[in-house]
C-alpha cells in the first residue's frame, strides 16, 4: 500500500526542468495536504517538500530508513527548513492513514522520524532607532511610488505587521477605536484576530498615499508602474519584501527583510519600556513565552554580562 504513495517516474535528463509526474495517489495526497493548511506560505513550502520527497523516493517504497536517508541528504539546509519539510511528510502520512491508504502501525512507524534539534534562540536582525529613521527617509515621497514605499516601511516598522498581512491590508480595516486610528480585527498567523494601533505619523503617510493614488476602498497597497501610474489593484508580499530589501541596501544594510522590521518594532517598543504583554498583543503571538523568545528577552546585547570581565 505504501508503494503507491511514492511511485513516480524520474524525469528524463533532457526534461529536468519539467514538473515531476506524480501518480494518481501522490497527486491526491498532495492535494489533501495542501487543502488542510490555510497559509499560502505553508502550501508553497509543503508542496515543495512533498515534490522533493516523491522525486527522491522514485520507485522505492516509503519506509522509515528511506525518510532518514532523505533527511540526511538535506544537511545543507537550516534545521528549521528541514523540520518544516518533515512536518509536511507527517501531514501526508496522517492523511494517508485517515483515507485508508496506510495502516495505523505503519503510519506510526513512519512518523517517528525525529526533527533536527535546534538549540538556543536565533537572535535575528533589527534596526536601531537612528537606522529606522534613516530607512524611512529613503523613499522619495514626492513621487507616487515613494509615497507607497514609505507606507510599506512605516506600517512594518510602526505596526509590526507581517508582509502578507500588509500586502492584503484592506482600507476598511483602518478604523477609529477609542479615539485613535487602528487596524481593526486583523487576521494574522493561525487565524488569530488582533487590533493594531496606528501611530499618527504612520496614519499621515497612509493619508498622503491614498489621496495621491485616489484610493477609497479595496486593498490599501497597489502596484505602481515605472511611469508612476497605478498598475493593478493588488500588491504581492514579495513586492513588499523587495521594497524593504532595496531600501535597506541604500542605507548600507545587506540581507535585511520585512520580518526584520517587525522585530525592529518589537525591540524598540521594549527598549522604550513597553509592557511585554502589550507587545505580545501587538505581534499577535499566542503566548508571552513566544514573545520572550522573539525578543531574545533573556539575552541583553547592548549591556552584555561579559562586558565587565575585568580582563
């Protein structure tokens, strides 16, 4: 029964660029797994993981030893990437068991492949207050694209949004609550709903962009052509990433992404005495412990314990 999950012809060398041909069972399982996750990022990552596994297995039956071999072959990837791929395979095995394509005992054996351990807390990147101000000064706000790019940077660093949340932000979300502007009932990761306060300087940037672009409803951010005209009614999250990357390069910072601005917002909030629980609400985390790990709260970098060794 397991064999039908992995049987797939290896594409000929002359057709390596073509998609891998899946068996009906594989295609069915792949669809079931992707239908079971809501995030499009998860769908993309899970799909890539399953395609990689199917191609690796070729005509060999799926077994724990084969999965361990597949895992070992990914040693050049980061532990988090490997663990995401293993999660995709566990999801597939679970769907196969639920649909009678795999026995309970066999499924239990296959899901025993352990994750790659990752010790410690990743510190990540963030900007100082001065660097954040410098970054916000990069867009040319006399142009339509510059007004839009400023809003992208301002909402990321001022409201700690994820890039997909920003790309999908609707004008109707911007509301007044308790006498101030907020992004109301924002649906984030894990479909958790939160309301995010909008600093007045961020709202001023939004107003300037909406007036210049003639936006009254629908998506807040739109694609802008090279000629300076609204190109279409949407903007991809990868376009958001590109704006951050290109802007950060202009202030001399390489390999800096949109999520680093989310971390910057959280770090600056904490350094200014922000309550940890309120930062948790801002970020949309499920627990204080997640926020502590995110901030690296147990590790002080500016005043480190090993600065005063007396050596």
